């Protein structure tokens, strides 16, 4: 599986190629799926460009993307979208249109309650385990450990020379996902080295403007679709899926 992460916390300040509105996200999703993405991760944005769990914004974003593609769509539930864990759970319980899955960062306060709210509503949970946090230990003790859709192993080290080593430590700490499927990815300078490692290990991965604004050669990426196409061609997923 190759997931496209369309925008993340980025916005207009990161360049006009980063999609923000539901319509721009739908266009970017359609292009990325046409390029080979098989799953979508998106951060719905308020009119001011902030990540939000608003039922209205979520519904508009999902409607727009689902009108263009048929692959699964996931969203963030990161603590920055709603710092109060109780309020975050209440937001999820008021969603009128549901994503296929949502990421839950296990090192954040309220992760267990957020995961419970999602599972109660039939939404798959991606267990976000960040390197350099206690997320792995928390997840190992979680009652939801066997219920999550997959483990989203997130290498936060942006140093391209150190990211692969950080990824291997994280995977070891996770015991390769505690029996759940693993999606391994990196960020910024570490995005491409970790993607290459995921390919060698046969793990799912993701790429997109959330994780990096640049191609492996250092050129600025023009779109999410270009990042997906580069990953598929350069690292062999196109051949594996054919």
C-alpha cells in the first residue's frame, strides 16, 4: 500500500501546491490516485487554513474527495486540532460523515479515549507511533493494540543520514507492529531514506506534501501526484503491483 498524505499541517505559507480547500484536496487526491496512490490521508482545514475536527468541514472534505476517487480516506485526530482530549472525543462523536480511518497519535493525552470513540463509530484506527516518544510503550500496553487497522510508524528525525537508523530503532521497539500491519514513513529530510527502507522491508509506506516538499534530487515537488509517481517508479512499487 502506498498512501498519499495530501497536506498535513502545511498551508499556503508552504507554497501554492499545498491543497487546502475541499475542492483543491479533491483535485490533488484524484491526481495522486491516478499516479498510483491506494489510500489517502488528509487534514481537513478551517476557512482560516487551520486543521480542524469540525463535522461540517470534515463532511465537505470527504464529500469532495469521494466524488472523485473510491480509495479509502483517512484523517488526522492530532491533539493540535483540539487540545482538550474530552472536547476531541466529543467532536468525533458529532461527525455526520465518517472517514474510513483516522490516525491517533499514541503519545498524546487522550489517545485511548479518541481510539475508543473512533472504533465505536466503526472508523478504522491508524496507531500513530512517533519516534522519540513513549508512544511505542503506551501502545504495547493498550487494550486497542489488536483492534487497530494498522500501525503508522512515523520517523520524526529530519536528518537524512540518521533517519534510517531511527526507523530501525522504532520498528524494533514496535516488534514490527505487535502483529498489526505497519506503514513506515519519514518526514522532511528523512522522508525518502525511510521510504526506501520501507521498500526494502516490504512495508506499506506513504509520501506526499505533508511529509516532504521535495523530490529525492532536491527539486521542489510540483504536486502530490509527482511525489507518488517518483516513489512508485524509483523504488519499484510499480513493478511489484503489476
